[in-house]
C-alpha cells in the first residue's frame, strides 16, 4: 500500500522513505535518547524485536532495563506501567495484539483512566499503550479485531489511530509527552507501508484531524487502513466526476470536530468508514456528532456509515476481506450519497 | 527468614525421572504398571506423532495447512500425560496440544480442518470430551476449574486436565484457576509444559521462581516437576495426579521439555533467541531415542516395528488430508446455519439469498 496520495502535513527538510514500523521505532528511540524516564515493556520486545519487528535493535541500544521483555501477563504489564507512571516514569507498553486488551481492561478502565480523578488531581498516568490492531493478515478471530470504540468510550483515556508513517511518528511523540494514558493503535497492514518521514523529532498534537485529500462533493471520514482505501476510492471517483474530500481524524479522543464539521458544511454529504464492526463502532459517534452540529442544516443526504459486519473475523482470507469495507463499497456509498439513492 | 523458606520450598521440587537420557531405569520403584503391549502402544504414538509433526510442517509450508504449532520434542510430555487418562476425562488444550486431543478421539482430518479454519474442524464429535485448542494464553486454565467442578457436581469419576506452556504460568488466570480448583476440591490436573521459551523469552526471565511446580504451594494444591522428555515419568505423575484429583486434590504438573521447532509456523525464527548448542543439548535428551532404547533392551521394539508405524502414520495422514480436501468447502450459508438453532427472520432471508447465489 503506497501512500503517495497522502498529503503529508510535514515539510521538514531531511526526509527519507521509511516504513510505518520504522517510524514508530524512530519515535520511540528518539524519545528514549532524549528522556531517561521513557522506557518500553512488552512481550517478546527484546532480541525478538516484537511480534511485528517494531522494537528490533532497541534492546541492543538501550539495554534490558529500558527495553523490558515481560512474562505473558497483560494485566501485570499494564498495571506495572501505570504504577511506574504514577511515580514519574513514562512507560510505553507494547501489547502484542490489541485483542489482548481484554486481559488488561481493569487496569486500563478502572485504574489508568480514573486515577487522576480519584486522587483529586494529585496523580498523573503518563503512559502509552501501543498495540497492533485490525484484520487482513489471516490472524483469525482472536488476533484481528478493531476494538478501539471500547477505550474511546471511557473518559480518561485518549485514543490515537494513525494511518501513515509520518503521522505515527509525530503522534507517538505527542502521546509520550501527554500526561494522560494514551492508547495508540497501529494497524498491522500499515506496518510495511512507506512514505517520506522527517528524520528529526517532531510533534503532531493529539486532537488535530488531517485533510488527506481536498474535495467539494462528498466528505469521507476514515480511520487507519480505511484512509488508504478512501483515497484509492477518491482517485477512481474523480474519473466519474465526483470530487471527494478525505479526512483522517488521527485521534478519536480527543476528536477534532471542527475539521469534520467544516468539511461537511462545504460538501453537504458525508460517509464515515472504519474497519471496526459497524454496530457500536466509533463511526456512530462521529455520525451523531455531525447530526448534532451546525453541519446538520447543510446536509443534502443522510449521513452514511460503513463498518465491518457484526461477526467474528473469519480465518478464510476471502471471507476476512468480505467482512470489512473495501474500496468498491466506499465508492458505491459515495455515489449513493451524491445521487441520493 | 524468607530466603530459607524459599529454599525449603524449592528443595521439595526435584525433577522426577524414571528413564534417564540413555534409556536406563533410574527409579525402579516408580516404574508404572504397564504391560508390554501398552509400552509398545506408547512408543507407537510417539513415533506416529513425530511423523505427523514433520508432515504438518511441510504441508504448512506448501500452503496446504493453516495455523500450526510444532510439537517435536514434546511427545513424551503430551502422550505420556494423555495415556494416563480415561476416555471420559475432559481435556482443555492449548493451541500446541493437538496430539492429545487426536489421541483422545478427534479425527485427524478434523484437526487438519481446524488448522485450515474450516468450521467442521471445531465440531467435536459426540463422546470426545475435549474443548477446541485455546488460543488466548491461559484462558483454558480457569475453564478447567469449571469443567472439574461440573464433573464433581455430577458425581462423575472423571477429571479435567488442562495444558499450557511456561508462558501461561505468568498469567493471572493460571493462579486463579489453580486456586479455584483447590478451594472447591475439584478433580483438576494442570499441566505446564515448560518448553523453555514463551515465544522468545527464556523461562528464567519469566519468573524468580526456580520451578513452575512450586507455584502450586501458594494455591494449596499438589505440585510436581517432572522430566518431560521421559514418557514413563510423565505417565506416572499423571496417573498419580488423576487418583488425587478424584480424591478432591488437584495437581500442578510442570513438565520440563523442549520444542525443537519454531513457536508456530507463522514466521517465528528461533535462531534469534536460541543457540545451536542449546538445541543440541536438548536433542540429546530426546524422548523417542531414550524410550526406543529402553524398549529395544527389553526386545519390545525394532526397526521393523518402527517402520510399520512410520508407514502407517504416512498413510493415515495422506488419507486424512484427502478427507479434509474432500470436505465441502465452507459456504456463507453454512456459517449462517451453524450459528443459530432457530434463525431470526433477517438471517433466514440472508440464508435463502446465499443459497440462491451458491446454487448457481
């Protein structure tokens, strides 16, 4: 998946093409060189380099105390990260697959998200939990889900979902600097995507959407891998005379409502697309936000949502693909919206 | 003194062994009461499983099998513990524990279909008391406590046995499952196959405990560490654990073993975290070599017998793969049908729609 169509928001001088995974590693390494309080912990992140190779080479540079290879104990990994964060460390957890967040859920929901509030503003939990999500790799029902709506629902947690290497790098720096717990989703299919990424460290603030493509006829709000599918769809739709605007919120919490509302006011039509199951997915939140906003009066067509079918992710590659929105589905939704079918 | 307590506890967990690396009996008193035919049957199963593992790996590489976690090196641990069970006992396996469930009655072709993600692979035949292999590390351990409780409630003379790896012993579920079974005097056996690595992390780095077996102490249940490359020792401790379980006393068995292959066939490269020397060291302890020697010394095994098993295994695997290939491909309509006893109206419509499409 080449992301050449993506408008990088960075105009730094020294860039070179690196992968999403390398961009994440670079952000982690730069923060760890800069700040001795930053450390990483997770399963197989040592010599193995993590399940997706993101931390490869890091234990050699930073040593086993700052690259903590953990037992298989998701609750303890997350709880320990919270504990260390409360005492001023800046832990970055790698949760091997985002599906395993189930095992860390008490620590995240009842602990990380609540501690500052319950301690009367006396504590901070400056932790980041990075975790690979999404389908498309043949990893089946328990290793392929997109459960980001669960954490986005909980006040006290911030949720980041980058779609490109350069966004991932800048957003991860912001996430590590943030005094709140941040859940940082990395879509597995994006790890090998490449683009030009500035070498020096830079920040992309949490809560700023990015207009990945400007257009006038219909707005597509897409997250993670769907950003790329929406951009591909937009290129094809241009041939049909439909001019698509693609917005990547980049962070679900906080959500940049203004960029989305402004876009919908301009186009009058909007499609929200994510890979997560449509029922109860975060797309419902975005659609409702639009309906409640001043953009409502500008709508020329109903808000449309695309998401996965409400089924476990199939192992069979054809069915796995059939479960989640594809480029053709996005194109059809855009045509339906523009032609009011 | 805390240190002294730990030393005292740890001194109770010396590794139990019957056959040493050279196939010599080092613990005569502990020899299980097995007939010559039973001893031959155990060898048969180990050879068969080794061949099947080799075939499964190459089938996976050819794209003819899906998910597969290699078992070579763990045959004694798996088959020895399984052989001590009764047909009506329940098995809650981890994803590597396919041999036990096949020897417990799951047809081989269904194990292959499971690997391919075909729904029929998970349709356990009536009377085969197993749960499908668990993917989430440690989740089966708490469930085993529940299966055991059910058996107790129904006054069955059967046990629930569950398997995990050394990595699973770090999960909260591991302790909770043992503690629960202990508290309710449930007929449960918890087997940890300590194959030395949780994917890449060595067991020494996973815990300060010298043995995994000693973790039983905190839960107040029996704990034993056993040479998992010694099939007689594995059989013997499981047989004892089974008797104790029926008496309301669960056991944690730590089987010290080794996986020769990668963690799974999904891209793991063990050379990144294991040395060749370590591999060689463990291969010298091979469970097949030592048991073969033991049987040959008793004139119970020879090359001819071995070849018979190899040929039979190869033929069975070929047949099972054929049967898996011949199983109708799963259709969207199948998936709708198998999920509901009584279909809701909207799915009934979808079902008809799919059947219509599929009939073309």
